[in-house]
C-alpha cells in the first residue's frame, strides 16, 4: 500500500476529520470482498509490515507493548518534524491478522501529520474484520488503534513520545 494518505473529502471519521485516503480506500475495498478474499488480502498485507529498525531493538519495550493483545505486539512511534511514523515488532508469521491490520493502518498514516491517525474511525477494525469470524481479535486490534491514536494525540499536543530520547541517542 502506498503512503498516499492525504485526507479525502468524501467521508468524515468519527472524530469529524476527513478519513485518510488510504483508510478510506481499504474500507471501500473490504466492503466488496467475500470472506475468503478478505482472508487472502489480510495475508498479503501481513507481508508488507515494515521491519523494526535496529535503533528500537535494544529499547525497554514495556511502554510500547499493547497488553490487551493476546499476541505480543510492540508499537513504536517516531515523530520527525510534524510527521508521525509507526513501527511494530510482531511475529507476522504467527500473527498475520495483527500484522496485516498494522500494515494497512501504517500504510495509510505513516509520514503524515498526527491528524491522519486521529481520523481513523472508531469502528475501523469492525469494518475490516466484518464477516471474517475473528471477533476474538477485535479487542486487541482496537487497543492497537487506540494506542496509535494516543501517540498521535501526544504528538499533536507536542508531548514527548515514549522512547524519543532513547531512539535518537
């Protein structure tokens, strides 16, 4: 998925902001797919998750772990100027659904202002996962989206993101 995440004008998110174009595109695509096609698409996206840069590998991960997920996933935010970029450390082979959802979201919001992340609709996970039959994953997936939005709110408010000094040093 490209980083074409310029917010579109066709639909507001639950926050009232326009949806990032990449999020809107994925939601439209998933609405038209059968269950089997959705599963294949998720597997394809899971292979697109960007690897975790070495500068994050040695960091204390406690503040980056999403505890609501049954699978260990660490999400690392990085702010450069007014643009956010997210990375995740997860075993994509063991958890392709989680890796896929993160790859979809990161493809839409990475290298965009925090407002793009904040515009992700609250029901994004439900819309993507509808009819797949993986409802048990939704709590953790929603927690990941919530974590991304928390990092984006902090970045928009100019609050230092966790690990910023460690990653820079």
